[in-house]
C-alpha cells in the first residue's frame, strides 16, 4: 500500500483527476477571455472595470485562480518528490511552494474584492 504524505488527493488517480479538471477550468476561462478580447480588441478601463464589477466574473476568476494554484501544487509536488530525494531539502522546497501559492491566493482575493 502506498502511503500518501503531502499530495493534494488521496491517491495518484485523485491527483490526476484534479490536474485534468483544473486544466479544463483554466482552458474554458482562457477561451472566454480570448473571445472577450476578440470582441473588445482594445478594452478601455471602463469596459474592463465593468466586466470585473460583476460578481459572477469575480467568482469565476477566483475559481480559476484557485484551480491554477491546485494545478501548480499537484505538478510541483510530483516534481519535487521525484527529483528531490533528501527529505529536508524536499520539505523546505515544498514549504516555499506552499507559502508562495498561498500568497498568490491572498493576493488574488485582494485584487478581485479589494479586501
């Protein structure tokens, strides 16, 4: 039996599903933004502000930020466990990754809702 220590999901399959699901959410958001920029090739501040004044857009953007963070954590966790064999080094790197991703999450909340 494989013991899961720090992965996001409980198994490799769960991590794989998280990666695929978050990738789909990110892709859908990117497609939406590409279409938006196609319709509004040079958006002004007022158009951009109007788009992000809607709570549905803020919520969708936050969900995508959260998806990016989850996607990054799973990928970086896999890379760090594969290539960093020394436990102390791996834990330091993983803690740095966690704090960086949490900082990005807090920053996204501040940007989207001005908290």
